[in-house]
């Protein structure tokens, strides 16, 4: 009988971590670019800034969880 191949869970977890981190950072950068086009002090700017702050906090929390 042959042994079944099992993927290394740490390696899989690391790849998923990197993929998820790339996704989160990509979302943040996209929203940050939109923020830069808005006029500072407007209601749209404040809403977008709040969204960017939340995305930044999500990225920081995600990284801290992986340590």
C-alpha cells in the first residue's frame, strides 16, 4: 500500500496568510487612492477616511493574529 500524500499544514497556512494579506493590502491601497482624489473636509472624504482607517486596522489585526 502506498502512503497518501499529505500537504504540510504550516506551508498551506503560510500561503493562505500571504494571499489574504495581499488581498487586504490591495483593498486598502485601492481605497486610499480614491481618498486622495477627494477634497479634504468634505463628507465623502470623511466617510472614505473612516473606511481607510478601518481597513488599516484590519490589516494590523490580521498580522498580529499570525504572530
